[in-house]
C-alpha cells in the first residue's frame, strides 16, 4: 500500500491539534471488545465488521445504529463533534487563534468540527486503516 503525500501545513500555523482515539492511539480493538462484551448480556451481536463500518461515530450514534435507545450519554450533556467547541477550547488553551491551528482527525464529525472552528484539517484515514481481523 502506498501512502499519500504528507499534508501541506501552512507556515503560518502555530499549533497542531490531534484527535486521540484512532489518530494518536490505535484504540479501535479495545473499544470493539468493550462494546461487544457489554452488549452480550443484552442479546446484541456486535461484530467487528459492523463497528469498522462505523468508526468515528459518537457513542450515541453508534448505539442508535444498533437500534438501541439510551436514557442519556455524555453526548447529551457535553457538546461533542461536529460542534466546534472542543477545538475552540484547545486553541484557547494554547493561546493560538483558531485560524492558525491545524487539526489531525479520523472522523467526518471531527473534520466538520475543525472546519466550523475555522481551522485547517487533515483527514488521517488515507494514512492508516485499522484491521478489524485482529480485533478479537
């Protein structure tokens, strides 16, 4: 597999912001096993193929895709991606104007949040594809 060219980063950029799950840390296998094991007592089959096709979804959207209802999740009390809040907070904590930040993300929701925040963004998915075959 050949990788695409490295992303173009403007020389004006003063901060790089990295998503953690799936971008800095390969957490897919651990998340898959946790979901799978938690859903077994409820008679829900959670396969690696199902999860791989939905990487990047919030917990709320993932559970909805399974046809499960939730009373409340963290998504109900904290504005998550694709809202821009998280990236604006990161820029503020770094003391950098959002327009001078470059985000590295692995989800459509995260890329949308970066765009809404006025930040340049790189989709890291062309550079890395998790292999669901090794998740069990």
